[in-house]
């Protein structure tokens, strides 16, 4: 008898498995339909011996010391600050847009206060910010919106920014300084030996059993367990009774390059030209010493593994129905990105899983004291 059957061996499932096993002494079975652990963060050495990320680049960054220290129990860190260039008007310029971007793009020599005035002169007044287009046009104007955002967003989502929730482009800031880093978080590092190594350490507790290549629906009625933690798509759990929640997926094209590096930085975005959205050169990310490098091209598509929930009001309404249905299910917790139909960074999933673990422990104590146990969601 397992105390917990956990569906999904990505960040949400693995963190909860490790905490419940090591801190609460629970017996855990964690299963995944894929042939590997680590979810979308899975990395491996290709046939040329180069460490690559199977599901596209995963850059770790966080402002949470708790999250950073927790994961640090399972991996040494390699400091890494990710930098991205965008191919615009025949130039490679920094993104997010900053002082260097504007000076290089327009051949200017502005300072921070002058570039702030520049943005203000370009910005269009938006009385009510509702869409991704509103966010960008209201900050930097239509010209920069067309150069950097519209084409990229259309490729990524197969929708115009005017059709997408404001949250999509709000995640990409505009800066008035010369900070070329893509992220500004306090902790920016990569697992020294890769993500898969980190997950292997996380799941190495003797109370944890791992079962791969397994659909949980095939074994859920066979393997005895007390409670279920589900980190898969919430619509699939309920057999799509309210319809399928839409996602954007990606097709990845990998190449090994007979050179030390392929491009001047870790990732180059292609907002307007090319069918792909970006190219990532893995050796920047991993720090690996190798005579060759490996790159991945990303092609957004509608079908395939679910990566990005499509942020539109009608989809949020469908998710709410599933959320309400989930609240009626006993002895089951829904956790993670797919189960909550929201895009989270890796550190956010870890933080939510740590919080859910604490709530589960509190709920167990209340149950032992004869109090009602609520159904919880991350």
C-alpha cells in the first residue's frame, strides 16, 4: 500500500514525492507516461556527447532563497545569466528592450533619462489595458511593437497580440538602463550536471518508487494507494467533459555544429523573419567543454505536447469549470502547471509544491485531531 500515488515526474510531482518521503516518511509511487523523469526539464547527452534539453531551453532563475536552497540539496549550481538577442532590421540587438537596444537600433547615444523620454514620445495612450498589444503599444509605441512583438507573438500563439490577454507581453519588461540580462532575479544558475541528474538525486529516497512508460489510468485501480496527487492536464483527468483546454506546443529541430559556438549568445529570437521563433546554443547554458556545440530551433504549433496554456477569457472560463469539479474529488490533490492551466516558471512550480506539502501536512494533523480535511489545490 502506497500512501501517495503521484502522477507526473516533473517538478511538481518530484518535489512533492521527495518532501513526503523524506520529511513525512510516506511511501510514494510516482509514475510518468514518458520514458524518463524530470518532465519538460529532462536533459541528456546526444550522440555527439553534447548535453541538450529535449524539450527546449530551461533556464533556472528565482528570487526565492527557499527554492534555490531546496534544489541546491540535489545539485551543485553553475552561475549563469541568460542573455538574448533579437534579429531586427538586419541587426542583433538585446531583448528585453533596453538602452543598448535603442542606441544600437537607431544609431543614437541616449542616456537613461533620454531613453525614458524617447519611450514616452513613442507610447500611445491606452485608457484600459486589456490585451498584449495594449501593454506594448502603451509602453513603447507601435513601431517597436511591430519590430519586436507582433510577429513573434503571432508565430508563437497563432493569434494577433490584440487577441491575447495582457499577461503574455507583460512578462517581458522594458528597461531604461544597459542591463542586457534576460532575467534580473537574485539567483541565476544552472544545475552543474544537468536537470536529469538533479531529479535523479531528488527521487533517490528509498521510500520512492518510480514507474515510467505508464498511463496512470491503467494502474490506478490495481495499485493500492491512500491518496492521489495529479500533475497532468486537468481536462484529461475529467475525460474532457467540458471540452479540451487549448495549448500551444513546439516542434524542436536539433543540430550539432562543428564549431565551439554557433551564435554570440545563448538564445537569438527571430520576431519577423524565419518560421522558427528562436535558436538556442546549449553550450552557453550548460558550460560544457566540447569541440562542437548543439543548437535547437523552435517551431510553434497547435498539436503536440501541451506547453503553453492559451490565455484567453473563454479558456479561463472552461478551466474554472474543471477547477470546481476538482474541488469535489476526495483524497486527490491537483498540482503544477498542467493541472492548474497556467504557465509557471520552474521556480514557481517548486515554490507552490513546497507550499502544498506544508498544507498536506497541516491537513493530516487536522484529520488526526478529528477536524475536517479540505481538498487542496496548488
